[in-house]
């Protein structure tokens, strides 16, 4: 297919690389910032523009990967109402004017990290069968798992992803600060973090929950809260999440 | 070395297997529950007892892996004051009567999961140099990373581990429930969970934080909170952790 990317952030970068690798032709990269468009266009060896009115009409599909709060604004300026424009957001639906579908890769993207998308689920939704057929084909060219979800399901998937990914990463960040406060290296918990993630690939998290809260080990909880006395915000977060575990089990 | 295990839970099971594999001789397993002692002793091909007074005096070291709130009680009944008895707790120190040292593997243990301990850090502490030398040697026989930490550092490490592991696993569990509420399979986020954990092996979590909270994307946060309206406890947890992310960055 011929594809143009609108956006030059993490999602656009990783999708662009995967599309190119799958043999698609990237026609253009558009970004509000010419420099960002140029960087991605250079790595994908295609044209670029920062004027949305300069978009080529040639592509079969336009993939809009911009922050959620810029989707509507960008879609309204998109010059080809008859062309297929899809966004990549988990939380936004089909209600945006000009949007024909959704192509949501269920993954966390950072520019610094190389990614293999072949096992990453792609959640798609189209306003009609023609769009859905196209998205299934495009998704299937870069991933072995393409699922048709409605907007409500996709929102649930996105909220779940925030808990499992964004929030977990924040907890890793808190752990790093706690370790640094005692001059300990964060890499001491690399194997622990990895094993925690590996263990739920095939086990329900509830069946492998460990730690003082699920054991009802109040003595250890109290010692940890005492340790966190000097940081009231962390102490409160520790209490809240422990209480959530206790209520859950 | 000749080793006796006091306890038959997840930690005792995984350490016992690693010790045996490293060529040590497991002399006995003790557990309050004869059946549990028998199961582990059977897999380690050694003797067992549920009477602490029946312990053999032969071993060089006794590894006490029981819940934190049973450590003191068990240590007080240990019949050989001249022998080396160490516990495996992150949070308990050397203050327990009869305890000579600590052998704390920085990992999460579930019986259902096979584990390679060779890359798992072992945090050790001894009441004197002789104990420390023995623990360094024992740790070095099953892991390439043995670190000498004092009790305060080890407590920090344990609190960090609770955030990074126990709490993350709980968030995975919440994600699973959210997915199930819309008849979606938890395995849709397997790659996401794994990538989140892999990404911080070499990157500071703060440098790879993604999601609506760190972007200051209030519109998406509001949509997610609205989605969670039917579950006030989850909604509050979402708000708290998002606020913690906003304050952190």
C-alpha cells in the first residue's frame, strides 16, 4: 500500500519502520514541525512537509499519530474528505469528523527502543466494511494479531494498558528513587521486574500475587510505612495500593 | 556445603533447587506442616521433619524461609545456638535472637514458575566476618551477583521491590479485570507488559515514562476516569497514581 504518516512521534516512527519493512511505500511524513518531519522522512527515505495542504493525494491510507488532543484539529484540516484517514489512539473513537477508522497498536513506544511489532496486537475499527478490510490487511502485514474492537472495548483496552504499562513504569521509577536514596543501583531489581512481567504471560496475575499485602503481613507493611515516613506522598501511595490489594483478594 | 532448609514455601523451594543444582547437600527440610516438608524433601531427595527438636546437627548452615511474622518464633525454638542460622527476609534485620545472618534473594518466587537464579542478586549480611564469608560463598555458588548490604539498605531494596514487583503485579490484575469486563482477553497486553519491563533494563524508568498523565493529556485522563465511573475504588486509584506521575515529572 501507499501510506502517508501524519505525525512524527514515537508511534509514527515505529509504525513507519514496520510498514516500510513489510514492503509498503511511505509516500510522505507530515508534522507541524518541519524538523521532526524531516528526521522521520529521512530515516524512512520519503518526502515530508509541515503544510497539511501540501499532502500528496496519492496514498491509499493516511495514518494520523498525533497526541489525542490534536486529533480533531488535524483531522479538520485534512484536505481529502474522500480518502481514508485513520488515527492510532486507544481512547478516541470514530466520532471525529473526517476520521474513517482506527489502527491502535497495543504497545508502548519509545524512540530509544527497537521494537518487533509482529506479536503486538493491532486493534482496528472502521466506519464501514471497506475501511475495515483495508485495516485488517494493513495490520496483518505487520502483526500476526489483528483484532476488530468497537470503541468501547478499545477504551477498556487502553485503560487496562495505562494500569499495566504506564502505571507500572511509574512504580519502577519510584523504586529507582528509593534505591538511589540508599545509594543502591536500580539494576539490582532488573531480574525482579522482568520475572514479574514474564510470570503473567500464561498465569493470571491474581494467581501469582506475592508480597506483604496479599499475605496480610501487617508487621512488614508497618515496617515499610515507617521506612517511608520521610516521604508522605510515597507513604500514602504505598498505603493506597496495599489497601487495594487487600480489598482485591 | 551441607544445608538444612527451615520452611517449605516458595523461597525455600526455589533456593533448595538452586542449592542442590550447585552441588550442595540438602540434609533436611523442616516445616510446621509435615506434608509440606515431605513434598519439598521428596523433590530434593532428603530427609524431613516437622519437629524442630529433631533437626540434625550435621549441616554447616540452616536457611530459615518462613513468613516474616514467624521468623522470631521459629528462631527461638532452633536448638543449636552455636550453628549458623540465617533468614531470607528483606525487611527483617539481625535483631532476631539466634539469627546470624541474612540471605535475601531479590526475586519474586511462585511455585508454578521455574527460575534461573544465576542472574538474581543475593543480598547478604552477617553478624561477623565468618558468617559473611560463608554467605558470600553460598551466594556465589548459585548467583553471579552477591552484594553485602546493611539492614537499612536491604529494607530500602525490599520496599523498592514491593513497588516494582508486588504493586505492578496488582496493576496487571486490575488490567485483567478491566479487560474481562468487556470480554477481552488478558493476553492482548502480554507484549505491552513485557516491553514495559524490558525497556527499563538499561533505561531509567523516568526517561521512558509514557501515557496520558506524563503528557499532561487531561482530555484522555477525563475519558478514562469517566470510563471507571462504575468502579469508584479503581477510579480513585487511577486518579492517585496519575497525580503521583504528574507530581513526579
